[in-house]
């Protein structure tokens, strides 16, 4: 009897997981206008971001993206 309950529970979980995965992953055309607003951008002020990058790279004595590990000394 327990085997039947386990199989039924597993089947219910599989069906539930398949039903939740049916959403669309893309951006619909009518949503693009909202995403184009200035407050939705990762960097809302490009001039301020470039000044911040200049200060950061001057202090670190390195160049490149902030997402890279290690410092500017080359001892990574």
C-alpha cells in the first residue's frame, strides 16, 4: 500500500513541476517599452558610471571589469 502512495506522490510532483514550467521566458513586445525606461537600466547614468570606473581602476591599479577576481598586482 505504501508503494502505491509513493508512486502517486512522485507522479503528482512530476506533473506539478511540468505545469509550472509552461511560462514564456521571453519579453513580450508590449513589455519592451517598460524595460526601456531609464530607471530600469543597469547603469542609469553612463557618465557617472565611467567616473566611478575611473576612480575604481585608479585605486586598484588595474584595468578590466569589476567582476574579475584578484587585484592589480598580478599575483592572482
